[in-house]
């Protein structure tokens, strides 16, 4: 099993931030105004449409199975046993 290193996680976040900064610099260099693109009426309509479609898909197709999996599968069979094991290990080490 791969061991997660906190230093690597921070490096990944740093790389992501650096990439975003570089993209913003490149867009600025070629004269692209991010604010005007985001605030334009067409962008607002597009974001509104994507939001409406996403909400519709969630409400009609995904909400019930996801809530069922979370409440009836994940919580009783994964989360609660994991928490119980952590509590047991914590009391065993005392």
C-alpha cells in the first residue's frame, strides 16, 4: 500500500497554484481579459444553462441512489466500523 506523504500533497497544491498563475500570465500576455469574459451576458447564460442541467440531472437521476449509498451502505458498513476501530486503537494505546 502506498504511503501518503504530507510533503507530496503540499507539492501538488503548489504545482496547481503555479500552473494557474502561469495560465493567467499567458492569457494576460495575449490580451485576454478574464473579467470581461466571465461577466459577459453570454457567459452568464452559459453558466446558468450548465447549472440548470446539473441540478436537473442531480435531482432526477443521482440524488436518490447517492443518498441511499451514503446513508445505507457507506455509513453503516464503512464509516462506523472505521470510527470504531480508530476509537478502539486509541484506547488500546493508552
